[in-house]
């Protein structure tokens, strides 16, 4: 119980770590930092933050293409274009599936990649 309140993606530790980096421009963050920002975003679903995070993940993954968890997070951000309808771009489902598959190809144990594939199918 204590572990889930502290260390899970919505726990106090993740919120604190994300908060410490929230004022750093997203383009300066690593994929690991962006992943923390992604979990903070899940608490609020702010449309402007969604668009900024999606763009930042796309740029960061150009620099760090082997981060499976980041690909899984990007997959979820693409899915959010459909539901709850944040900042839609063309063909979100195909982009979501491709990002989820990329995550799984990099790390067969990536839970966010598998979640993305489960939603797609």
C-alpha cells in the first residue's frame, strides 16, 4: 500500500520528481524526464500540455530512439487525440499502434507498449 502511494506512476515520488522539472523547457528534457512529465499530465489532461508533450516526445525520440517506455508514453499521447480528443492530428490510431509496436520491439516487457497494443486491437 505504501509503495503504491509513493512510487507508482501517480505516486508522491513521481509527482515530486516531475514537479521539480516542470519549469524546464520540454526541449531540454531527456526521454526519462519527459516520461515523468507524462505521468504528471495523466493527472490533469490539459490540452496545451498534451500538445507540448507529444511534440517534445517526438523530438526527444529522434535523439534517444531506444527508450521503449518513452515510445509507450508517446503511444498513449497519440491515443489521447481520439479519447478524450486532445489536439487531434490525422490518423492517430495508426501512429498510436506504430509507437506501441516500436516500444515492444525495443523491450518485449514494456508494459506501456503492450497497453498500447491492447487498446489498438
